[in-house]
């Protein structure tokens, strides 16, 4: 009886350890390759996820230096947009669409500029002062943008 209790404890501990390691590995692969980028003139290097959500919901429309923020996004159906919305902004893409439509149709604001590809988005951010966008991968040769760190 004594040995079976010890054996049970060892097996339970091993199972718990294996599950913990598996969960750690799975959460480590969470979209670490998503980059929030801005035009090189933007002096912001870090944003909280709530600040970023305010920018993408068009509630913050100016950078701290009073330069207008120009938001670029991929189409709502694009896989990278869905990942960015859910994992970085913590909001569903359809919720963003509703916010943008409400602003546009009420005349209180404008929706972000939609581009069709990540390459087009990168080029738009590079060429537009005050711009912000996101890409899944960032070519090291294209360092004409600032990479913004996002904190929780």
C-alpha cells in the first residue's frame, strides 16, 4: 500500500510536469513574429495594448508630438489581420469593422486605409508620415520604419 501511494504521486507529478511543459511550449509560439511598425518620423517606441487598441479603434488620432496618426490595415478577411486583431488588439475583426463603419457613417471620423498585401502596407507606412501598420514578417533590409514594442 505504501509503495503504490508513492508510485501514484510520482506518476501524477510526471503527468503534471509534462502538461506544464506542453502548455509553455504552445504559448511560446503565439504570434511573436507580428510587428507593429510606424513611419520613421514617429518617435514612439513602446505602446501598451490598450493604447494600440485606441489607435486602431480611431479614438486616438494624434501622436504625442501632435502629428496625425494614419492607420493602415489589411482587409478584414486577411489571415494576418485576423491574427493581429485577435492576438495583439484582443478584439475580433468584425468588432473593428463595426467601429470603423459607425465612425464613417456618422461623419465623426474616417476608417483606416485598407491595403491589399503586407508589402503594400509596408510601403505605405514607409512613405506616409505619421503612419502605423502591422506585418507578420519584417525584412531586415527594410529598416525605414520604426518597430513599436507592445506591452500588456
